[in-house]
């Protein structure tokens, strides 16, 4: 009786095992079959897009142990603004000491102008400080655009410097004025030129490292002030040599140089404002994403700057027979590899599509229905169910 019971128990376990295998095979077949149609891939891809939207500036909990890169770059930007401000203030203070010794009114006006230029650090400091704030319901992308607005203010200040320099040069050309205290003026000009150029190089270097167009523009602004001091120096040498006409002529040349800086800086700042991005950045992101195992193709790619932070939205097509978990792992691998290559990348939205319905043309566009069906047929021939 005991032996018969054991045989019956083994027989029942075998039936249960076979039934489970059939049920599992049935579910797997249904899942793969369902993936081959557009309805689930469409919903599946949207689900994955939601899962893989990582914006580090928002304090997202799903950071996989990484430090928020945008916090690092913002802190570096504030550090650069602080020390460049100190550098310009030291330069201006040294000039005002020379003004006190020489009593030169013209040099006093130039020194006051340098104090005013140092104040451009204020809008930049405000912009970087706001960039550290958490996004709100009204500003869901954060406050990075304030940095671009600060860049516009700096461009306008550079343009104002060009207008003032041009006006003074033409006025002195038509109505020459005597220049006194040549040695003091020359010394102050040397200090202004060197101090401003050091600050300019420092700001532009850090600005390029963190991807801040506004900080780069402010570096150009400091260089403009250095050019102005250089013009003062050359003018003083010209007056000392008996050629006072050099002063206004050099001033006119400096004005042309400043206008060229305005043009170059404006292209960078306004391109950012219009969501423009360097084409080589898109090419690099596409190449990196497609190099990840499991990614068949990047069908759509949108990238834009928000302040000094780069945001990327990627549509990546994968084999339609993989599971949701495998799609998640592929998207995560793409994100990790992008972060390794872009220190200023702050947010990534990776939209995973099955290869049978990849790209924006396959998402709720009735007029492209025939095109979508034709693409599905071609892909299914490559990946038969």
C-alpha cells in the first residue's frame, strides 16, 4: 500500500510539472506574440520611457549611487564667479591707489568702469544659485534658464562697452585732449590689462569645462576690459612719443575687436536660448548609445542645454522578443555609458521601442499606418516569431 501511494504521488507531481510547463510555455508564447504587435510595444515603450527618465538635478532617488553631476558643475561655476570677482576687485583697488597718487580724473573714470564690470559677477552668482534649487510645479525643468538670461545681460554690457569706447575714440579724434600723468596712466593700464586677461582666461576655461555659455561670455567681457586697458597703454605711449593721434585710432580698432566679441558671444548665448546644440554632441551621443549591447538603432534623438546642464531624450530600438527587465537593463547601460562620457549631462530620458515599431512615426500617427505595417513585416522577416 505504501509503495502504491508513492507511485501515485510521483504520478501526480509529474502531471503538475507538465501542466506548469505547458502553462509557462503558453504564457511565454502569448508574451512574444503580443510583443510582435504595435499595441503592446507602444504601451511597453512608454512604460520604459517613464522608468528611464533620470534627471539628477531633481534629486531623483534612482541615481544608482552616483553623485549628481549638475551639483558639482554648479558649485564649480559659483567658485569661478567668486574668485574672478575677487581678482577684478583687486585689480580695481590697485588702480584706485594709483588714481589717489596721481590725481588723474581720466584714470578715475576708467577705474570706476572696472568696478562696474566686476559687478557682472552678481547676475551670474544669482543664476548659479538658482540652478541649485529644486524644480517646482511651475518650473518643472528647474531654473537653468536664468543662467542663459544672465548671459544675455552680459552680452548687452559688452555691447555697451563697445558703444562707449567707440564714442570716446571718435570724440577724441575730432577734439583731441591732453593726457596727463602718463607714467601713472601707463602703470594702471598695465595692471588693468594683466588682471582682466587673467580673469578672462580663468572664466572661459571653467565655463568651457562645465558647459556654461554665460560664464564664457563673462570671460570675453573681462577680455574686453583688458583690451580697453591696452588701448589706454598704447595711447599713453603714443602721447609720450609725440603721436597723440594714436590714442583715438587705437581706440577705434579696439571698438571693432569688441564688436567681433559681441558677435561671437551672441551666437553662443542665443543658440542656447533657442535650444540649439553643437552637432558634434548629437553625433557623439548617438554613437555611444548605439555602441551599447542590445541597442539595434537610435531612431530619434533630441538634446538641449538648460543653463550649463545638458538634457537628452533618446528613442532606442531593441529586439522585440526581449522582456521588460532586459529592456530596462539596456536603457540603464545606455545611461551609464553616457554619464561616463559627458560630465555635464544632467538628465536622460531613454524611450525603449521594439524594433518592429521604432521611432516617432510609429506612435499615434494614423497617416503613417501603412508605412508602419510595411516596416513591421520587414522586421518580422528578420526576427521570425
